């Protein structure tokens, strides 16, 4: 299991004031991380982060340590979510904590299921899915995780 988190971690909903912090988080990700998160190789622009904040079709949660945004997880209305954690803060349970909170939010807003897609080589994401009870479907190109809610 992950080591327990020994610094105060806050998980909360994103607000417009967080645009810069989320942009910085995305700047910390490697091209491989960005591919895992978006399924394309591209640097995320400031404009794209601003667009994420202006759309209403999702809830975005942030993980924060000492005022620094170290993780982000977004759940869309169709039940699909994705998550990213600052490489310097990984393996401390932050990814798991963000997805666990998204599950709670999805359930309390009446969603029937939530799902994620990732690549078969993304061990940490697959591990999060397994730990939190997702049903995993593997094929050569991707893994789909589905969790029935309620
Ligand atoms: C996937 C991701 C969010 C996980 O974040 P994290 O904060 O490291 O996750 P956790 O600490 O909760 O770890 C989850 C599990 O994976 C394991 N794990 C994490 N990184 C690992 C690594 N590099 N090697 C082996 N195991 C690893 C952890 O030990 C933990 O398992 P455990 O509870 O059995 O110990 C992070 O790796 C990331 O941002 N990746 C790039 C973006 C991405 O792939 N997003 C997913 C798309 S949906």
C-alpha cells in the first residue's frame, strides 16, 4: 500500500483563482504523463486551462499541500474522469485520494457509473482502479475502468 501522507493534504473544488496553480501543475508533467492524461502528445496551454475553468460540464477537484496545487481530477457529466498528480508528489496516495473523492461526488450527484480510460502500461492508474473497485476491461490499446455507483 502507499505510504501514509505525512503533510497536510487538502482536497477541494477548483475555483477560478486556481488557474495559475493548475497551469503550473501541468507544466510539471512529462510528455508521457500528458499522453496518459489526454491521449495526445501536447503541452497544455494557459488558454486550455482557462477553457477548462469556464466550462460547466464537469467538476474539478484539486489536491493542495501548503498552498501548492499538486493534483487535479476532473469528472465530466457523462461519468468519465481523469486525474494527474505532480511527479514530485507521487506514490503518496494523492491520486487514490482524488479518485475516492470523485466517486463520492459522483454518487451524491446521482450518477449511475463513473469510468476512466488509460493505457495498458499505466500501472499506477490501473492499481487505483483495482483498489477502488472498478471493473477493468483490457485490450491491446487501452484499459477501461467502470465503477457502478449507488
Ligand atoms: C496515475 C497518477 C494520477 C497516480 O498518482 P499517485 O498520487 O502516484 O497515486 P497513488 O500514490 O495513489 O498510487 C496508486 C498506486 O500506484 C502505485 N504506484 C504509483 N506510482 C508507481 C510507480 N511509479 N511504480 C509502481 N507503483 C506505483 C502506488 O504505490 C499505489 O499502489 P499501492 O496503494 O498498492 O501502494 C499519476 O501517476 C499521474 O499523474 N500520472 C500521469 C497522468 C495519468 O496517467 N493519469 C491517469 C489518466 S486517467
